[in-house]
């Protein structure tokens, strides 16, 4: 309840607040898992919960104290979406919490609202006769503006699939450091240790771990054999297609997942400059490289727009611009994102992205590759950037996917503006856009 209230009141990040609260509470594994489910689930389903609660709160949900609103949302989430917590236990716990935090009047109101909910539970349905965007917005709990945008870009059916996928728990996927161990060997070790794991169908370097706890606490992670990374994100380094001995620039590198994957693909032979705007993130990149045994990575701090003033034109065989973006492809991992983003965010960030890609373009050697990627599904930030860039640069052309690129990706992902657009439902991975551009002059 406290975490949810702070997220709403202060715009705090749910993952950071929750981690801090869990560390202080020292809960057993099962209880920590439940607390995590309650926080993320309640945030993910927030406007659906509010839609139903408004029927039962006489003065309206918006007029309640924030902690009371959080408590009612959290309680209704358990009633509607979880099946292992008895309804009487939900009501009892909510009443006890409201007595502890408030007074008799508040606990009576909470008790009355939740008992009314239980009596009318069978009627808590989103009407089928709503306009499509409104129905999807309420059924799958996404802001109406976002649903309307996606319907325009991808159609009604795909939008409903996006929203449903965003509410599903993200799988755990790891990338194998093939400079140390093969994927098959890693899979065997995991299964011998009692984990349930399968090879990724997206990346030849990926493993989806279906059971086995937090991979960051394993010996494999500590020794640099694996990194935790989303499957869509693994494709970026593959699109860069680096070879041993090359010189590579990663313009916006933190926390270093894609940079280190590039280093692994280069067998740690060559030179990789990993730049990031924030100095405190430089250590994240350096620590990642050290853990993975990669000495080819040099981390530097600076504005990516200033890179042409630091490095000579035509300096790099490969340049990766994993651009700052609206982040709408990672809503499953960060459900609070959908409630804090605004319709204007994509337009504002697109202006910066256009400047960044032009800044990066001159640093690529003739014949070299520039790879542009984002973790969003907004056409203005993705194919819109690429189409505008190519219209103004005759020295660049779209480069086809690498020959070894997975057929399943070509079949399911969308082809947009010369790049590939992965939606969350395609592989139960993050929404991602990746485009490869060859410098031809």
C-alpha cells in the first residue's frame, strides 16, 4: 500500500521503491513474490480497477486520501485477478490496515465498499458495446490515447494483442557469453542444476529460464558466463554484425548490455568505445565488461551529439545508436510507464533522435554500418526517423538483415521503413525497432 501510494503521489519508480521496501521488510521468498505481484499487478490494471471502484465509492475515488485509494485498488486487484487469496482474507486485511492507518469511519467505508464489490462481482464486466479503443483501454488497462495511437498504426486486433501482452509477466531470459561457454553447454548445466530452461527462438545466444529464481545470484552470472537481457534486445548486437578486429562506437551505451554483447561477438578482439551521457552510468558499463572478461571495451562519458567533435569522421567500422526513446516497448517490465507518459512525449524525443542519428552518421567509415534501435513501437520514433534520415542522406542505404538472422523473426516481426518492428506479442519479449544502414560513399 505504501509503495503504491508513493508511486502515485511522487511519481517514483515502482521497481526502485519496491526493492527498497522488500529489503527493509525481509520477507520470505513466497511473500516477497506476492508483494511484487500485488504492486506490479495493481499498477498494470489501474484504470480497470478505478472504473469498477467508482461504482461503489459514493463521493468518487478521486476524492479519497491517496493511501485509501491505493488500499481499495490493491484489494480489488486480489479479488478480480488472483485466485489463491480467499476473499474474506482480502476484506479482513484491508479493514485491519485501514484501522491501523486511519480511523473507524475509514475502515467502515473500506469494509462497505469491498463487501458491495463481492456481492456484485459477477456484474464487474467491461461492456462489449463500447467503441473498440475504449473497450480495449478498459479491458486491458491502458490509457485511451495510447490505444488510439496504436490502433491507427497497427490496427485493432494487433493493438489488443499488444495491450494483453503488456499485462503478462515478462519471462526471464539470459544471454550466453560464448567467449566462455556454448549455449548448449549452458543449457545442460542449467538443467542438471534443476532449472527449467529452453533455447530462445529469437536469438541463438539466448536462453529462456522458466524456473530457477534470480539468475543474477547464480555462479554462472558472477563468473561472466551469462547476462540478463531481453531477447529482443539481443538482436541489436546481431544487427551490428561486428567482427574481431573492428572499431565500434556505441553512442548511448549504459548499462552496457548491448555493448558487452558486441564485445562477445568480436571475441574481445578490436576496440569498442561505449559512450553515455551520465557519468554515474560509466561504472555500470565498466563493471559489466569486467565481469564478462572483456578488455576491448572503453567506457567514456559525454553527450552523443558532441561525438563528431571528439572523433574524426569515418573513424568506425560500426556505430550503434540505441536511441533514447519513449520506452513504450517495455511496459510489461515497467507498468507505471503507461500512466506517466503523455501523447507529446514521442514528438519531443523524436526531435532529439533525428539530431542524434545525423551526429552518428559521419563517424561511420564508407562501407561501414550504422544501426539504429529503440525499445518503443511509436512510428514517429522508428521508421519515421529512418525515412527522414535517408531522404536527406544520399550516402546511406538500407542494409538487409544478416544472412544468419532467424527466419522466425522475418516471419513474425513487422517490416517498417526498412527496419524490423517487434511487438510484445510476437515473442513475449520487449517491443523493439532495429534498422541497419550501410554507408555507401
